[in-house]
C-alpha cells in the first residue's frame, strides 16, 4: 500500500516538533507540505522552526509554506513561550541546522497546489490554530473533495489550558475553529485536550527517546524545559505530547477511538471564548465531529516512540 499523502499545518512548539518528526519518519505517510503559522510563538519564529526541523531530519525535499500571521478576526490573544521557550523549541532552535527556505507565495496557496495535484485524497493535520485550514476551505471550495479528512489537535470538552474553558489552538482563533468544525464538506476528527493529557509521557519514555539517535536526542533536549513546566503545573513528571497524539491518528487511522459529537465554538468576548461545546441547538443541523479518545494511552505512546525511533 502506498503512503497516505499528508499536509501538516503547524506552529512549532515543542510538541509540534515531535509531531512533525513523527510524520516525517513514518513510512505510512508521504508529507507533501508543511505550513507554519502564528501560534505558540510568532509567525517568523514558527516558520524558522519548521524549516530547521525539516533540515534536522534531512527532509529538505518537503515544501515549506508561510501560513497566517494572525487570526481571522481579532488579534492573537497570546503566545506560549512560557511553555515552549521563547524560541518555541525549548531554547534549542539556534542549535539546529540552517532552515529550509519557504516556497514563494502563501501557505494556503501551497496547500491548494498539493491538493490540486494529488491523485488520491489527502489528509490535513492541523496541529496549531485553525486559521489556514479555514482560509483554505473558504478560498478553495472546489478542492474540498480532495481532502480525505481534517485531523485537529484542539479543543477541550472539560476545562481548558489557556482559560478555564478554552484550549490553546482553538482559543488562538475561535472564528476559524468554528468554521472548520461546523462545515459539512470535509470530515473532521478532533483530538481534544482530555485525550492528549491522558497520553502523557513519563521519564522512561523520554529517556528512551534520548538514547535512540541524534535526531531523537535533540527532541528529548527540546522536551526538557517543557517537562519542567509540566512538573510545576501538574505535579508529576510526565509531559503531554499533544500534537504527536493527533499526528499518530493521521499516520495510523484507528489508533484513537471516535465518538461523533456535533460541536460549536464560543466566539463571543466573554470568559467562555474559545470553548468547544456540544451543540444541540435548533435550526440547521451541525454535522458531527469525530471526537477521538485513547482507551489505551500506553499503546499510543509506544506507537509514537516506535515511529520516532524506528524501533
């Protein structure tokens, strides 16, 4: 079976870095494009980070695109440098190889070109804010049929990690998230915060990653300050590799368990802004989103590490 074509929309970010390396090292997928936009750090920093990660893994053949530099409607609410380091990669960015240069034009144009040229449906992994995905769907409705599904790391059905209600990726651009999660042209799978926090990697997992090879050792070094943040915030020595959990579902569909749920995003200006909530309102039906859970977190973490390390 030929590798499944994949586009990654990202905002590196430590966990984005792990997820991107996972995609690039997984034989089940063919990464056709990486698009880096604003998010965990500013857009110039995320673009540079993505280019350095492509160079680190020896994948200079993968086209890199510059994504959105701000949300659809309101200015970005915040960054996450206190979690990922001011450079987004745990202070390690400058130690990585010189970045791959982005292709001319916008990241959305790059995604559209990949879709138009693909001979089979393409999976779109969104592991940052949903801005570029929303723009792609609005600007190129004729290409919706070429997207197999959109797999999103984002949202929370319980408490958030940015506010009491909202998870970071959705809170970064609620209007974009609302458009992607409620459209009816492309199937959407959502890996929420509850699922990714349930797949937290402990010291043995990180140590095994560090011992595998130089690329994995660099991943482990990036994780170190991220791990310290998690120890302080959650009181245990385990890190949630959020985006890698979602990326695994793109690499090996069925790794997570789906429950169809109609969702809406709070786009108001109150304290619930960015919350993802089950939608059972009257009027036009909202198509359900496959909310993904992990009944076996150990198996998820083992599968992620096996692809990262090649063993």
